[in-house]
C-alpha cells in the first residue's frame, strides 16, 4: 500500500510535466476539451467515472469535480494526470484482453485480484443481476459477456468491462475485468490496477445502498 508521501510525490512529478505540456494537445489526444479561465489558465475538462473533472493548469495543478462536495482524492488526481500525460490518441480496437495480457500484468496480477476481481466476485457472484442496477450510477451499459456484465467508461478512452458468472452446485461464482487492448496507450499498468479497484469499490458502495433500501421496505 502506497504511503501518502508517495502519492504526494507522484502527483508533484505529474504536475510538473503537466505544466510543461501543451494543454490543447493533451486534450486532443485524450478525448477531453480545453478552455481558458478568467485568469488565463488552461482548464482541461474530462469525464472520470461519469462525472466531469476539471484540471486547471496554473502555477499549481488543481483538479476538481464541480458536482462533488468534497476534494478529489489524491490517487484519483494521479490517475487523471497520468492519463492526460500518457494519452496518444489511439482508437479503441474492440479487442478485449485480461489483466495478464497487458505488458507486465503478470507482475501485478496477485495484487490486482485482491484489489479488484476478488471483491467483484464476492459482492456480485451470488446476485450478478444487481451489477446492472449498480452500474447505472456510473453510466455503465450492459455487455455480452458472462452471465451479467457491464461496460464503464472510466475515462474518455478507457472503458472497463466487468463480468460476473453466477455460481451453482458445481462451480463457485467467478468474475473478470476486461480491457480494450488500446489501454496501454493511455495508462501505465499500476494505474490500470488502480482504476479497476476504484470501479469495483464504487459498485460495492452502490450495492450497499441498494441493500439498505431493501431493508427499509
């Protein structure tokens, strides 16, 4: 688990690179938009988990979510920054791969399972249909894989496909997370694991809300 000092240093390094980059080029390659604020600072606007985030590039890098009533967490600021810096404009291929098929994915696979696929399986394996209902909150659309699956656009050019197979008397539930193979053009492997966990934990939160509603009925 990264320490807060590590997060701060990672964001500091990304901020320095963002300040040196051409914001219009960043926006074009990442599928974002750019405006100039009243102070003359570029503002890159992009969707992150179905909510608009604004990256202001001034003396300091500021990343906010206007519709949220809290500060954007540091790990999310890092992912957004890395996405903007890594994006090369590659188009989605439609070819889905698993985490192991991403370069260096086998090095992080154990941590990826603990962070993402295991919680996904444990939360939705016995009630996979609820994955569809929870996914609505993230702007997800149903997909064609497994017993139930959804596609979430985490960032403009980074979709995730979360898949669940329901268990039965012979086989336990299973879960998987799939990526368009173009994801290597937008995020490093560490961040791919991070956004997968972020997606699953958001869905888990929505599942708890659904269960709380059912308990009140």
